[in-house]
C-alpha cells in the first residue's frame, strides 16, 4: 500500500450554499491528493501517466454561451468519458480522522470517488471527482486521463435521473509539493468539475507519484 500523504491541518471551513462546506474551506485537506496514486510494492516500477498540460498554464476561458444552467443537488451515480473508455460507478469520499480525504477503495480499479461535502456534479459550484491511476495489480480508472484536451466531453449520471454534460476547459499538472489549492478548489459561480488523479514520476522512497493531473471542466 502507498504511504499516507502528509497534509496540513484544514482551516475552519465557511458554510457554503445549502449549509455545505465551500471547497476553499477544505482545500488544505485535498492538498496534493497523493492518496489517489499507485499502491505498489517498493520494488515495483509503475508506468507513470503523461500529462496534457502544465501547472503554469492558466485554464482556458470558456464561452459563457456554452455554459449550462445549474442543476439541483443530486448524488452522482456513474461517470462516462467516451474518449478514454471510462464507464465507472461512484462512491462517496469524506474526510478521515486525520483531516485527509479518504481515497476510493484500491481493490476496485473501475471506481471513482466524489467529495460528498462539496457541490454535486451539475450543481453550482466546484465538484471534485477523483480516481486512481493504477493499483498494485493493474491500471485503474483514470490511467488515460492525460488524454483529455480542451473541448472533449464527458457526462455524469445522477440519482435524480438527469445526466450532466461537461466540456473540458484544460488539463494541467502540478507538483504535489506545490499544489495550487486555491486555483483548483475555489468555489465557482457556475457548475464546474475537477477530475483528479496522480501523474509524473513514481517516487519509490515515498511510494507515490510526484504530481497531480487536474482536468478542469464546466457544465454545458
């Protein structure tokens, strides 16, 4: 199993819409998201995913005419990303006693996690969806996330029977020790999603990847 990441203590979270916590209020606990990387034995040599952007690039501005009206809150049930053949169910993610976000179960390679105290996909705000890039046994659900580019589309099925359609604005890679929490997790005035996984090189010392890949997208 990969070593647990170090994470700063979260600041007091401000109440968000509907009494939920805003993403920036809990951004620190998501810093680096290193629990979403490989879970290898020390002598493993995992194939590191490539990234389609850089941490210094700003997210591309989206045409506001391409922005869909926000949907009411509803639990996501399934993620579809046709370009990379993702068809995966959701599990909910929450904070553990240490203040770190708990990862999806590593035993299931085709599973994504949604941070349930944030916005739901399609709801106004920033929804967080995370998944493993690989496990000790095989590639996992977000192994090919690096292939997504501006203009690619994906969808989220919801418990209310609606499907939220998203378009990618950008895909960017950040070092885990210099992760821009405010940029990634700040609350949004429109429905947005962040797809997050590990990227970069695999560090055998800490048994984790060096970077995070973040895909920025908005509802259409």
